[in-house]
């Protein structure tokens, strides 16, 4: 005689995924931290984020509040964040951070090129001229020589700064 509780062998069992209370709390904390990062942004940057109206209003309120009211508002933002998909918000935040990193890296490249122009004038200026034919070769050479003199005489690096500004304008930054 067969038991009533037994399932037929052809029926698949559903897999139950247990989530611990600690894991749920960690997820809520992560959402609240994401909300805190959004509160720290300027309103112009927040416009780019895919936020619903309630969340956008709660963030604006949190930016105005101080001390205990702000803490409670951040908890409320965390609660609202549980109802929205955090992936697009996190992606936009990562994009915003990366844009800053890319701009910093580009400025570092320009500084290296400026230093190279000052140390070995002609080959470095040739590289700049190949990349940007509209550049003023004579002006760059003149500024490079002036920067070398300033460096040797322990004077303020006025010509060096001007070379940097020229390179920045050529790159369109």
C-alpha cells in the first residue's frame, strides 16, 4: 500500500532557498548605504538617476535635514530602496564615479606629456604635432625653453602651467 505523502517519481521537488536573518539585514544595510550615497550627491547629478518620485522626494528631504531627523530619513530611504531595483541606480553611481576617475587619469597623462615636452623638447613636440597638427609648434618650443630656465632658476613654473593649458585645450578638456 502506498503512502499518501509520497510524490510520484516523475514530479520534481521545488527547491526552497533559505535566507538567514543576518543576510536579510546585510542586504537592507547595503540598500541604506546606497541611499546615503545618493543623499551625498548634488541635485544636478541626481537628475540622471532612475528614481521614482517618492524616493527622489525623500532624498531631497534628507539633504535638508540634520542629526536625528537625517538618520530617520536615511532609514526611510533604505525602506523605499527595498521596493525598487537597485541595479540601475548602482550602475549609474558607478558610471558617475568612473567618469571622475577617467578625467583624473586624462589630466595625469597631460601632466606627463608636459613634463616630457620640458625635458626633451623636439621629440615630444613632434609627438604633439602628429596628434594635433593645429598646435603652435613655435609657441610650444618657446614655452618649453622658458620652463627649463624657470626650473633651473627656482622660479615659479609659469611657462609649465601655460604648456599644460595648451595641451588641455588641444585635448578639448
